[in-house]
C-alpha cells in the first residue's frame, strides 16, 4: 500500500525527521489558506498521486507570488496526472500539497528498501539526486552506494558513517545523515514499510539536510497490524476493478488485451496469460481465484472480468488439486447462469474428478467450450476472439 | 533414495487443530505420511487425528523423535512458529502459511544463520516424495514415484509439472515447492544441489516466475555444478512491470526480475527451456530419451 507524499511527510515530521513546512488541501481556496500560513515567500504546489515523475508533467509548480497558488491548485485538482509511472489514464489529483520553497545546494538519492537478494534491509544512496534512480543504476552503476544491514546485528553507525563519507557529507552533515538514516530505519520497522524513498534528499540554503520528497510503501501482508496506516489508504489511486477484486479475496490485475482469464493459483494465472500471448492472443487481465474456488468467488470473478468492456472471450483454467473439478464446474455453471454471459467461455479443467467436471459442463446446456489441455485451451480462446 | 523426506520421516504439525491444519494433516496421513504429533498452544495433552497434541514444539521434541515440522499457523503468528521449530532444532521446517509480513521473515532468516534447520517456504505447497511421504497441501494422487526432481515457486505450476511428468511415465523423485515469497527458506540452488546428489533423480524441472534474481543465480550454479539435465519454465513473460502478480515475490521492479532476463541466463547455462507451460513434460521426455 502506497502513501501520499503529504502523509509520508507527516510521518517524517512525527519521527523527528527534517521536512519543509507544508500542508494538504482539497480545494483551491484551501490551498491558498495553507499557503498564507506558511512562513515563506516561495511556494511549491504538488499534485498528490501514487506515482513518481510528477515534476516532468506539470505535477509540481513553484511560485513566488502567493496569489498564483490558488490558480495552480485549481489547474491540478480534479484533473488526472499521467506520468511515466502511471498507465495511459493517469491518476486523479484529489489533493495538493502546499510546501514552503527552499534553496537547494545539493541533491541526493536516498532510500531504505527490503532487499530480497540480501534478505534484509538495504540503504541505497547516490549523489545523483532527483534523477530516475533506475536509470542511474543502469548508466552509472558506480554512482549507486549500498549498505545492507545485518539483521542479527542491527544497524551499525560505523557503516552509516562510511556511507556518509562516500556521499561527501562532512562534519555536521555527516552526523545529520547518520541521525536521518537511523530514524528512517526505526520508522521502517515500526510501520512495516518495505520502501522509504527520499528523492531528493537535499542540502538546503542553511547547510542542513532536508527531505524534499518522500515516498513510503507499506507491506500489504503487514496491514493487519498497522490499523492507523490502513486508514490512510486512498482507494481513488487504485484501479477500481483491482480494488473490487481484493475486497472479494481475488487477485486481479488489469491488462490491455481482450481475452479474460480466470485461473486458480498465481503462477498458473501468469502462465495462462503467457500461453494466450504465445498463441497470438492478448490477455485482458491476470486473475487468481485462489485455492478455494467456490461458487461465490467464481461468480465475483466473472462479474469483475465482465466489467472490462474490452473483453471478448473468457478462458477459465483450473487445476483442481484439493478443490474438486465437479465442484468448480458447478460454480462456473451457476455463475454463467446468474451473470447472463453472452461471450464465448473456454474451460480447461484438470485434476481431481475431472471427468465428472467436464460432464457437468457438457450437460448444463450452456455454450461452454471444453478444452482438452492447456494448448488446446489457448488455441480455442484465441480462435474465439478472431471470429 | 529421494531428497529431504521419505517414508520414515517423522512429522509434527504446528497448528494441527486449526481448520487448515486438520484438513491437510488428515490428507497427509491418508497419503501415508508418518505424522507423529501436533502442536497447538493450550491444547496440550489432547489427541487429534489419532496423534498426541503438545503445547509447544519443545515438549513434542522432548517426548518424541521428530524430523519434520509442517506449519499451518496463521500469518500473524507463523514466524513465531518457525522460530519455535528452529529453537527446538527440527531438521526440516515446512511453512505452508501465506501472507507472512516480510519483516518477520527477515527475523526468521537472521535466526537461521546459526542453525542447522532447513526451511521450505513460506507461502508454498510443501514437499512430497511420491508414494512415501507428503508434507503439504498438494493433491497426492497426481504424483507417481519416478525419476524427476521438481522445484517450483508456484503451487499450481508444480501440479502442472507433476501432472505432465506423470503423463509421460517419468514420475517424480521428490517435488519441492519453495514458495512465492520474496524472502524464503530453500532456494533453487539449495534444491538443485540436493537433486544432483540424489541417485534416484535423473532429470530436474525448475519452474520459476518473474521477480528477484534467483533463477539467474540458479543458472550460474547449473553451469558449473549440475550434470543432470534441467528443464525450466518461467511464468510471467506477459506480465507488466511494477505490478504484483498474486505472489508477493512476483513483481518486476525496474530492469530486475523479467522473465526474458531469466530465460536468457538459463539458456546460456545450457538449460532446456520451454516457453509454454504445456511443454515441460514433453521436453523432459525427449531430453531423457
């Protein structure tokens, strides 16, 4: 789960980390009010969306004229922001963050991530601040500095000092950097963050470190123990269908093709998309109905699939392990009847009680095309779209 | 022979009295697995599914010989359960539980640094040596004793690989579902090493998916250390970057973790890769001919 910049900065502030004075607004008038109350003569108006790359597409505006703040906020609020990290539709701007401007002496990249390769937390830093860090890693890998925390020993100040030196932080800046890093580490553990990114971390006009931007991602699996953070969730920033799916315990990802898939198991769901692609089709979604593919879940899955207007055909691919194929077949039949589906449905069943399952589909009188195996299913579903 | 488990493996189930624990332990016993005890705090002294229940892993261990612990404890408490098994020096820990916070897994891995325990999972179907012992949630009947070792990050894809190798009459020596989480116990390399040393295993199937770089590391390892033929399939060629595809670990971040990078590494290592899931069994059959 991602947090907005304004939420992340509030958390930074509460954790004693250096952020600029600022406030959030949901209307142009409110934006002006917030701006008036900041002790500054330069203002930044920042669109709050769950995506990076805002600056390049007009999502961050700076002004020295207080009266301009309202207009800048007006131009953003209610619009959608398309950045290179969003899809073609972009994300809605429902909040703007008004922040006091500052002089920037130097910019750095700084983050703390859960590093799957090292199986621990890793700090990532670079003197190339404000840039797309993946591009920096690709073009100039020597400019990326890392420190992985040994989980059995915990954070080591000496290693942080070394990191500070590599970034050329001298005297008090080195101390500020160590303090900042320690606080980020404590915070990440406390709030179950799997990413805290500060890009850029800057040296301001008074020669102090300051978090100019901040991004926090909370581990989804840990939300059960972070009720306060869960309240900060902004469903407006999430794909509607993906959200509906997750409320039904389904895992769904929208794609841009026209063949919908319904599969049990995440791996098999991906493999099914791949099969469709191999045979010349284009998947409309990833959908894992999970191990217990009950009638209710299958029905909910059909509903979600059909809300995508691009869908021309559906491929159901189930390997019945613990769940029996005949039970799944009943689920499919019920769901098709209740949802009144008119587009072709190709079903591939395999596993426990597969013969019974196929028989049920056949005897249902519904126009369900049964496939003999994986390849047959992919070929048939691609054909059904072509017709 | 087989790897990690066989008919004589003595199995403990942590979380045996819960609904998942009860259902699947019962299925394991039915398959022929040698389940000797269960653990549920507060239920010590009772009997469940015909085996004694203890309050703690330690007490079970003090009273009985135990080789394997199978964990069905809910995600909230699962890392504690794994650590309890590590503390009790259980040789093999199989954690089925899905949804464990990744920070908890960092703590588990730290704990494992000074331990001889091996961990499979979490978020996995478990491990099975066909016709001998099943420790997990896989459908037993699709398996057949044979010569292929299977290693997979995904449950249902393991079943597909099993189904196909059974269909071609190859059967399986042991199948290990290593799980779909980013931080986990045994990885591909650990399992490849085990299968290389196992005289019953003639060929190895590796089923990977997008995310991380375990498949690339495995490819490097195979090049220098594995003499047996390896057939590999990677799921997620068509997955968009930045999106989590069901499994917590299945996400392409930046340039890392793409299926094409993994295929490239595996091809370079001389692995027999297939681009379609449907071809795993056929490929292994033709390679071993």
